[in-house]
C-alpha cells in the first residue's frame, strides 16, 4: 500500500510540474503597424533575410537584414534594410512601400523618419512616420503611427 501511495504521489507531482510555454514570443510573432493617409494597417506577414558580408580592407564583417512586411495577399509591402546591431535614426536605408501598384520611398531627412530602438538577439524594434514619395515624384502618401516589432 505504501508503494502505491508513493507511486501516485510521484506521478501527481511530475504531472503538475510540467507546463508548456505558449507565450508567443518566438519567431513568427512579428508585426508592423502604420497608418497610410489615415487608414490603419497591420502586417503580420514579415520576412527577414540575412546576408553575411566578410571584412574587406578597413571595413569589418557585418550582417545585413532585409525586412519585408506585407498584407496577406502581398499587394501592400513595406521593405527596408539595416545592419544587424545598428541603432538610431541612421540605421535604416532603402525604405520603400508598395500600395496599389505604386512604390513610394521614404528618405531620412526628406520628411520621413525611421528609428531603430532595439536590434539584437534576432529582435528588431523601431518606429517611423512621414511622407513617402512615388518614384516618379508625382504622388505622395502620409505615413503615421508606424511601429515595428520583428522577431527572426
């Protein structure tokens, strides 16, 4: 009888001490939120491509990150580049946004601001806003409330 009690106690403790971690804080929990001309948008389809570059001359080795966030059918795409570990207002380059077949570009210092506040441990966080201009310069869109929280 003591062995049965001991077995049931040990089995019960082992079942109650096991738990799964479903915090959702891993790869795939990325999002990009923004408003375009006053229309709120959220993109959860986010791809990050990493490209490693070796040291060359006086330039150290680095890893470039290409980020693309889109709606579910891929007709709206925000993309940009940054180097792994870079922070601040100058950390992002080649920012583009495709909407309804037109691609718009945002330029730091040209009425568009994008800032990276965290860029380590496969986690990229930042904010952006301002005006983006079409390639031909004929149309402009206003982007406000832009934030990204990307895990890769």
